[in-house]
C-alpha cells in the first residue's frame, strides 16, 4: 500500500515511519515535509501532490500551538480546515483513503463527564479546537473514504514540532531543575503515546477499517497533575508535584476541563489499546530516562 505522509517530522509522523520499518514496511511511505512543500500555498500543494500516485494520504500536519492559534484564527482556519479540505479532495480524486489526525480539543464544553465516544456532540472551548472540528467536517464532506483519528496529549520520541519537546520532557526538565512542580489537577484527558497511534494507523490501514471518526488513544485517563506525578515517579526524579487549579495557571486559550476519549470502538476493530502508564514506561526507557 502506497502512503503519502504529510508532517513526517513531528512526533506522530516520526513514529509512523519508525513503526512501519520495525514491522517490515507493510506500507510504502512517501514522506513530504515542509522543506519540500509549504502547506499554506494551495496552488503549490495541488502542483506537488496532484501527480503523485498513492492509496492513502495520511495528514499529520496541523497548526497545533494552541495558545498561538487563539490570536491567529485565520491561519488556524487555513491550515486546520481549508488545507484539510483540499487534501481530502486530492485523495478523493485518486480514489484513495484520507487519514486525518484530529484532537480531543474538539471537546471541552460538554456536560458529559464520562469517556467521550465518537458519536458525542463536539463542544470546543478554544479557537484551535474549533478549527480542528471544522477540518473534520470538511474532510468528510470532500472524501467519503475519510478516517478522522482523534488523538490526545501526545508524547513521542521526536518531541512536538515547534514546541521544544513534549509534556514528559518538560516535566522531567523542570523537575530536575526546580525540585518542585505545580501542575493543574482539574483538567482530565487521555495521555497517549504516538508510537501506539502509529501502530494503530498501520493496523487500521492494513485491515481496511470503515471510514468515519475514531478515537485513537491509550487506555485509562488522568489529570495533568496525575500524569506529571507518574512521569516524575517512574523516572526517579527527586521532585514534588503539587496539584493546583487551572485558575492558578491562566493561558491565552482555555483548555477542556474534560476531554477523556473512549477507545472502545478502536478496541473492537484492532484490539485493546494498552494503558498509558505502560506506554510511558516504554517511552522513558527508549529516551534513556530510566535504566
């Protein structure tokens, strides 16, 4: 299966390439990065991608700096919505699958406080989440064979593009430097390894799962404080992790109080996903944070 991959240098794109190679390369991946293609130049996107032959287009690119997007809504709409529609149109013209990576931040304003299912109504609370919700809709309108993969709270060996690492690395660095951390304890989410998302993508493409929305996250939930405390403890860092309310850590963009995703649909299709703590242990070993 020939795969066209956008965003190959981010956490997820990097792990998709690594996981595919480790599995014996069931996917023939052609990676297109921003050095080759500026994604805001739609004419250039058509010119470069139009002649290429592929069976699936996997879009791991996005404008994901949540606080920055809050003040740059037009850029967010361009990359997270209009570009997505264009990519879906290109895939549809090839009769190819379109795999689009979305986010748990399409939720947050809902009353439900139980793991959110694919059929639950979206309720974004920031501009980033709103632009990603728009991208989901436009993708599915433009290409019938679209897989929307909602992911959350990512950690991967490559670090988040443009963010200088990821939450795990930030907590370890601050823990070692300061000996004490204050982390919000009233925001609930689904910590997720990009390696496990990559494994799921390989399996979903291989098995030909049905189009639609899929929640692709590790099992179990946590607050950011619980996640940070586990990171510090499992890495053996001598630091205290103090819980605080989000009101003590204001940010330009509001964060969801609850965006835990249910992965039951995914489990029924490709198997039960491992708990995030198990994935975290593997990450810490791979990065050399534990022996």
